C-alpha cells in the first residue's frame, strides 16, 4: 500500500485583482455560457504570473500554477518563498478552506491546520469550549478530547484563562491554545503557517519540539511554512521553494534553503533600505520600525565582502514611534542553519532606554570577524518586555567572509567557531 498521504496534480488557483469574485456580471454570464457549451473557462487563458514587482496587463493572476508534488507519511515538508509566492494559498487549498481553480489534490488522513491566529476558534466561546469544538470538527470523540484536555491546557500555558472567552485573549495566548489543540488532537496531517511568529521565543521552541516529536515518534506528516530559515532547517526533511506561484525548486531541505538564499542574495553593496515588503519581516510595529542597515569596515567604507579578522560595523536606522524602558534590540549573525553570534541591547544588560521619538542611529562595532569563509545573513529585531517582536527582519542583509590571516594561537577563534557567542551593550553606539 502506498504511503503517500498528499498528492497534488497540476494544482492551480486564479484570482481577479481589484474586485470580489469574478468582477462583473458580464464575466459571470460569459463563464456560464462557456460552461453551458462544455467549453473551458475563457479567463483561464489570460491569467498572468503572480509577480507583484511588475505591473501586468491582465487583472487575472495565477496565485498558483501547475503545482505538482507528493508528501509521504511521516515526512516534514518545509515550504518557503517570498511574500506573495503562493505559500498560504497552497496551504488553504490543502486545508480545504478554498478550492483550486483547476487541478486536483488527494489527501489521505485527518488534517489539522493552523493558518492564522485563531483559525477555527469562535471568539464568544471560552478556551475550554473551543477545545471541544475544534476536537469535534476534527472528528474526535468526546472521550478522546477529555483524555487530551489537560495536556493541551498545560502546553498552551493558559490554565488561568481557560474559562474566559477567547476574544479577550492576546494574540500570543490565542496562538498558544490554537497550536496546542492542533498538535494534541492527533491529526494524521498537521499544517502550520507562519502564525508561530506571534508567540514568544520560548513558545516557538516548544512548538518546534512538538512538531518534531509528532513526526519522528508518532509518524505524522507536517507541512511547515516559515520565514525562519533556522527553524525550517532544523525541523524539515525536504522542502519546496515557491516563486510567483510556481515551484522553483524542490528537494532536500538544505538544498532548497540554499537555493532560496541564493535567489534572494543580491549585490546590495552593503546597504539595504527597508520598504516594508521584506519577505521575512513580521511584528506589530507599535513602538518602532526598522528603516535601513549598512555594513562598513574600519575605514567606514560600505561593503558586503570582508576577510577573516577584519573589523565590521553594522549601522542601523530605527524609527521610534513610542518610547519604552523595556526595549530589547538585537542582531543575529549566522547562516540559514545556525546563528553564530548575538549582539543584544537591553535593560537587563544595563542599557539606558532610548528616550526620544523619531529616527535613531544604532551601531555595533565588531573588532574582528571570527567566522569561517562563506556566506552569512544578519537578522535584526526589536522586542518590548522581551515577550514579542515589535519589528523583526530575518535575512535583513547578507555578506561574505573570505579567507584571511588568523592568529594560530587565538583560542577565542576556536571557541567562537563552535559555539554561539552573546555580546551585549559594550559593542553598541547610539546616535
């Protein structure tokens, strides 16, 4: 018997821009007339590729076009791509919340989906009631839900609020309970979108551990969409890279992530000005918003290529909307598999908060780059109260490290190369 649990064949989804539904009565009548004669929908022939960076000639676009793939039982599949690549549309089709325009998808087993905060929850019902409601929707018997109830509440960490209507939950509490329900009510297939970014770092770690457990130990299938390359690499066995609604690359997860980063790697020249449309960006932006990032050497020359042992300055432009004495600002340097160093600016490290609104310039000076030759990415974030990301950008900029002279007796280099290092306020300069 085949162990394939998901099979997509020529899966396509078309949308019309600027209108709800098909757009006009004339188009609806035209479609009806073609269908009456047994002829294909005429508007399927005029759809354009979903490239949001270009102005098209047609109002019809393909969010997905001729998608073909298979997922086996127990496989953890990572789906990556830029914003608008078609990731969420694909998951909605697999979750049966929307139907494809053409093509077919075959699914064997019970599916639990977590596509956005509060998916499937009724805001007027309590957390307890929503657990039973979601369990019933998944086809669970009441006895099965009762047996899992305490584990769900314990994992979500919302015991005190379990008899409170979920409309009063924070977004983090919402997603905690939603994930716990989806993971513990034993679906054969678990589908998770980027929604986990709403939770704090501790909860994200718990979620990744749980997904790894249900796939490796319980033999369940997981489809995981995230812009966090380290999480995708750690969790997934294989991957699919979507680009403009098409499958651009598929294979082993590390090969897919490498291709994704290569596609994104452009000659920035060491400067990136953020537009708000960054593919790996998330956060509420209630307090602050990143504006730009620059990389410089010791002579203040902007560049994106350095040698081992060279000095590196990272300059950041931050727009402060609302001040706080509990900001935590951070920079992470690594590749898609691992973060090698953190540079933190926080009140817990003796940092005096930024007290003014408006544009603030931050600078981190790294006296020597102790990284092996290769390509690296920089991730930046700003948190409030250490609980959630107000603005975070994965892969904000990339740079390259080339071979250089390193002191053979520099034991610090050996230590740094193998372990994550955390540097705090002494490296920062605020202007």
